C-alpha cells in the first residue's frame, strides 16, 4: 500500500483515480502529477515501483498544497471572513448556505433537521 502525503492510497485502483483520495487533488491535478512525474496514468498502484512512488510524492510536495496544510488554509480563510463581518462570514457563523441558495424550503443539509414550530396551525 502506497502512502503519499499522509494518506494510504488504494492499491488496486489506477493511479489517476487513487491520487484523488488525497484532499486537494482532483482528476485534473492527478493527471498533471502523473505527467510531471513521467508515469502512465493507467497503471495500477500495485504495479508502481518505489522510485515511481517517490517521484509522485516529490511532485505533490513541490507543486500542491494538500491535506493538513490545505485544510488549515481553508479554515483560516473562513475564520477571516467571519472576523471581518462580511456577508459570507455571517452566513458561515449562522450555519446557513453561503453561496446564494434559497433557504425557504431547501437547505436541510446545512440547517439541520427541521424543528416544528408549536401552535402554527
């Protein structure tokens, strides 16, 4: 099992799919990593040599912000919005949708389970 950026990536998947298990790397980024490291994206993880894994690890470390660093950066950006008191920060603070979605009928995922209002008949 290959361990890249602190994540155990699955061994029986293609490398372009397995790299997406790392937070901060999607399909396009995974293909770019494979191209820069000189590895064919169709190979399975268990077919990679140790040198290939090291090349991938070095490419990701050099070019991408992933896992803990990226999570920390995103949370700091949200905290900054909240401290500034911007509209988006207020929506984050109240745990409501941030990007303009309607909340009259939907948004149950963000708002939580519906609370009945007593006496509304």
